[in-house]
C-alpha cells in the first residue's frame, strides 16, 4: 500500500517545526530517523559480541545504549501498538497479532493517540516504509504519516523459494513442515531489506532540501523467522564455532508445564542444527546492519547527521535456542523480551550506557521531549534527561503483559532492580534473580527465602494494574482467582 505526499512545498515551509533554544532563539526541530527490525535480540548489538553488527555498535557508542530495554509484549502487533501509543496492550486493545485472531479478539481501541500525530501537528513530514503490523487498516495517514509503503511485494530471499543449504526444519505428524532457517544463493543486494532501504534512501534524498523537518521510519521484517539468509552473509560466521546458549539443556522442571510442551517440537534438532539456526539468525542481523549502515552513511553524506535524532530498536526478541526453544511467546525469558534500544543525536551524550530497566513504552515521551520539548501521555516515562547523560532513574522498573498468541494466556511481568517476577494465570508463578542467575535456570517463586521479594514484586504488579486501568486483573477478586502471592488491596 502506498500513500504519496499531499502537502505543497509552501505548506511545508509554513508548518516547519521550530522551537526555542536555551537562549530563546527559534530553531528548526531535529529530524528523526527511526530504524526498527522484527524479532531482534538485545545481545545482537553487544560491543564485540558474537553477532557482527559494526554499524549498530558504532551507533551505540555515538549516543545512548539502553542495555535493559524490555518490550511490553513478546509478539509483534501488541508491542508495536504500545510503542506508538505509549500504552500497555490492555489499554490500546491490540492484544494479539493482526492476522492471527479476529477483531473481536484484538483490535485498536478508537481514538487512541499516536505520538507520530504530534510530530505531524508540529510541522514534520513523516514517511514509513516496511512492516507495519500495528493495527488493521494500514491507513497510516490516520496517524500522521504523509508517505508510506507497508505492503511491500518484494522479491528475494524472503520468498524462501528454491534450494536452501543448509536448512533447518522440524517435522511432526499432522503438521506441515516448519522451516526455521536456511541459506540461499540470492545476493544480499536483492533481499527485502536492501530493497526496503533503497526506498528509504529515496525518501531521504527527496527531503534533503525541504524546509520542514522529517521523520523517517524504516521497519524490516528480518530477522523474524524463518531465518533465510544469503550465503555471503552466512559465510561471515563459522557455524561450527557458534556457541550454544547456557540454558540450551534446561529441563524446566521448576517452570510451567506448557513451556516443556512447547520445547518438545525442537527436541528433534541436534546441536549442529541449533548452531546452524543461530548462525543464520546472526547473519540476518548482519544483513540488517549492512543495510541500515547505508542509511546512516547517506545521512552523514547529506550533511543532516548533526541535526537528526536516530533510534534503533526492535519489537521483541527470540529465544534462539535458550531453554531449548526458538521464536517467542508464552515462555517469558529475557531472550524474548529484551530488545536493543539505541538513541543518538543532538544533545545526547556519546558513550552513555544505561543499565537500569526501561521499556519501549518510554519512547514516545522521550522522543517528543527530544524533538519538540513537548510531553506525551501514556504509561511510559520520559528518558530524555537520562539519555543526555543525566543521573540514573529513580526506582527503575519495567512491566509487560501477555494475553496469548492465538491461544489465551494471562501473564504479567515485572522487572525491578535485578529481580524479575512473572504472574502466571495458568500455572505457578516465576521469580528470577537475574544478577545471580542471568540464564533463568532457577525459579525462586517457591523458595522459602525469597517470599518477601515475591510479595514485593506482586505489590508492584498490582500498582501498575491499578494505575493503568487493567481492571480485568485488578478487580479479579472472585474466589476462583485468588492465587497471586498477595491480592490487589496489598497495593493500597
């Protein structure tokens, strides 16, 4: 689907965003380059880590690297809607992915505000290219966008046609074969990501000499499964040397049984196939890095780099072999929830590393402050002072909720300090000490010595539920629902 710009150059000039600087002088607001991938883990941009992403690692050094950013949900549509609204999924209504369930199960609530509309009202010209998956209409002008393409019928690796070697897939009686990963001989220049970035470059060139500030969003589908990659990217790695996750053989005996049921699908894969799949995923991330590097280079060559706020993030992660799992879903492990968040640009202190937990919910308020000096509502926090090199956040906390993916589940997750609490409405709860147990091998929820922490985390959950209007949970006091460590009135 394509929407072309309708405002004239004169109208753009009249609307051009401007704000006073510290001396009271009016200046043009910064541009925004917002780069987003799908299903990319935070550790793929770790400095010197196993994933080869030099452009994104350089971007992290040039600004703020928020190393404990959590998605408010582990699947696409709920998190993407949360990112643009600043609301938890129960509040915006998109609690499952758009293609998986009917609107009666998940649909964007009417009159929900997107922070992109604030940019449009301030005179920005907005472009969006790539995967949307935020709501069902695909009519992005409703949310402030002037030009967009979200139904990109592109050729290349993403079609998964032809011979793949190696390939990793699972077969089970009564199910179709599921392709997880593969290597193709298609050139990297013909991938969806390359063609998508070509479109983004066209947009950058078209806006280079315009008066109005611009906001460009480029959203790739990679490295979302199946991880099918060009051979030239795969060969950057030695698959045989790829390390397996420390939790690869976690039997999950102290965790909800549904996690073990899900893991059975992957038991047919041996360690070599695990390594091949992980390598394909890393190669897909390298391909994203190459393509986003083209956009960053073009921005610098055009002379606009110094006046552009740059964001890189993803909507959620991937287990990638952790706990014997792949993909994402009800198992609430760090690999599925922790995503990269890099913010660079004018006023942002280079080399800022933020270790306290933050959320993608925080992006709307943070960006509107950085770009316009304005605030935005929702459930997130304003991190602008923190990314400018300010002091650590008081009482750092992140929160997520999961309502299921086709199949219904009820989960709420709280991160406070180095502890993580998972309220499960379908089985026993979970509590992890991420400092002592970063791979989440030991569930402390039934540990007698951890009950005080468990109750403190449950109180934190009830406070968020009450503060955000999550009444389905906060008002569940019927006799059938009284199995949390403490009830909602403990938060009073």
